[in-house]
C-alpha cells in the first residue's frame, strides 16, 4: 500500500502543534506590548516625581530669581521699602516663584554687628530689635517687605585714611533675612542700614556721609 500525502492536509497532532506555536507567538507579542506599556507608564511617573523642590533662595525680583542678594541689600533712608521674594529651585532645573501662606520670612540682628553712635562718633554694638513691638530700625512684613523705621541707624564705616580724600565704605553691621518654605530655609541676605544719613566727619569723609548715596 502506498501512502499519499495531500497538500494542505495535516494530521491532528500537527494541527495541535501549529496552534500551540501560533498561541505562543501571539502571547509573546501581547506580553511584549504589555511590558512596553508598563515601562512607558513608569517612565511617565518618574518624570512627574523627579521634579522635586531641592532648595529655595531669596531675590529682590519677582521675575528674576537670585537678583540683588548675592552679598547684601542696602536699605537707604527712612521709609524706603525693599521687597524680598522666595524662589524654589527644582530638580529638573526649573525655578518657580513661591508665594502664599507657605512662605515665611525671618529677620534678626547679625551677630557682631555695629552701628554708629552719633553722640560719641564711635561704633557700638547694634541692639535695635526688628522683632520688637513696635519694631526698631527695621520692619519686615509677613510678605517680605523691609522698611527702615525709627530709631534710624548707620551700619557703614569709612575706612579711608589720608592721603585719600574720598571715603571708602564697608558695612560693619547688618540684619539677616531668610525665608522658609516647608522644611527648606534660604541662604541669608544681609541688610546693612543707611537710614541715618549722618556719618563720622573726617578728612576723608568731610560731608559726614553714612555711605555713598544710591545711584537710582
């Protein structure tokens, strides 16, 4: 007897094998697609959670972070307010202006600060408390506005000596301002005071300035 194999005809066992491999191939594609979707979801979640607040900083601008507080912010004259703003630095490199009840500003006398005593013409420890009620020398509002108030002070000293004929000022006293937001505290900004415009008269400071007048 001669066995004849017909085209496109297979036995039951072969059909089961074909079905199994087709099933396996389909499931591999499904599994691959599922893994791809899962990785995409985790990637998207990772991007969302990676944008975390890393630090905060002070600025005197609400449009440019870090403006004007690299070393100090001088407070000239009486009742000439300055405004501080808190900025957040995030892990993705962005910076965002922080506002609302979550931002708190603090002020204190910088340790070792001096101020001019006009009665003696010498510099004495700065003791005017900005947190007194009413505040002394400097008032800091809850939203970061700083204003010079009585008693007025001069925390700048002329260090020029003859033969110089012009003053050379450096501040010898200041107030320290920081901001907090959650668990973060900003680096300090230092506020020397020139609200009392009278300084020590000398050969190098014949006009008795407290500090060089502002240019703007």
